[in-house]
């Protein structure tokens, strides 16, 4: 059996005020999903776009996210849990990020914890500008796999923000 990645695919935002994470949609996909692999490679190849926005004058870093894989707990039955990080910083030669949601299969870790991460392992990135999400290709791909009649209002709104 092929191990599964657990993907925390989407941070849902309220458009009536500044974007804040309010809910996480969880989906499991096969580790060998070719489109997910392509999206991850493209995300790494386009990181300069993300970092240009993150470091520009006036950018709100709290609205910038990277998706990062972490080793899941041994007893979870999963290899990895991918989770969005925010508050991205580069300090003392290392990249730091804050867990934007509560992990499900990462013992001892909680929302708000700061971790060190390797940018070569990032699997997606996004930032929110106004009511538009730039990037977030894995979110778009996974939400489009949900039939329209099964999507929640929040998932529909998130897709609207992605286009």
C-alpha cells in the first residue's frame, strides 16, 4: 500500500476583515500523486515571487504562508503531515515559520509553535492581497477535486479567492 500524505490544504479567510485563519480543510492524497508533485516543484521554482512579496516594503508577513511537510507520528499511519507556516523569517542563516493551524499527527506541536524549515522542501506557497490569494496551487487542485455540490460555502469562497 502506498503511504498517504496528510495535507492541510486550505486556510479559509473572512473577507469582511483582515484575513485570519479560521478553519482547515483536511484531505488525504496518495504520495505518488503526479499533480501534487508538479505543484510542489513549481512552488519551489517560483519561491522568488513569494519572497519578493514577503520582503517588499509594507507587506504584511502574517498574510504570507508556505506549506511544509513534517514527519507524522509513527502511530498515525501516515508518512507526512503538510502544514501551512506563517510569520516567515530568515534569522542567523535559518528560515523560521509559525504553525498556522493545529497539527493532527505531530505530537508535541501546536498552532503557534515556531519551527526551523528548509526552503528546498516547501510544497506550496501563497499570500493574500486584498480578497485575492496568489499562489496556493495545491489548495486549488484539491478543492477542484471535490464535486461542486459537495463543496461548503467556505470552500466555494476560497476557490473564488484563488481565481
